[in-house]
């Protein structure tokens, strides 16, 4: 942002306005304003994300019946305490 500000000051102070100084200052001013706005938006979103991550409140909660959990574990080849080895059905998400 500092560079944009220096270019804008240089365009207004050391260039003839009618030889492109006003145009350069105009473009640089809006680039600088847009950059400050985008930086502010990203800063706000980063603070919100940090608040979500560091919070101890649940974002989502779901329960899975024991039988469905075993079936999903079998599909994913995750070892379980069960000795069932039946194939996965297409209703449980497939394998």
C-alpha cells in the first residue's frame, strides 16, 4: 500500500496532470483503495475463522447407530472388534 501511495504522490507532484499524471494518480488511488478493502475483508474473515477454530462449541454433531458404524468401517477396511466379513451393500455408501 505504501508503494501505491508513493506512486500516487509522485504522479500528482512530479508529473504534469495533463500528460498522464491525473490518470496515473486515479488508477493508483483506486488500486490502493481496493487493496485496503480486500485486506480488511481478509482480516475480518481470518478473525472469524480463528474464533470458530478456538471455540469449544460444537459446529456439528451426529450419531451413527452401532451397526451402521460397523458396516462403514468394513467398507473402509478399518479393523473393528466384530468378526463379520460380509461385503458392503450399496445402501451403506458402497465400497
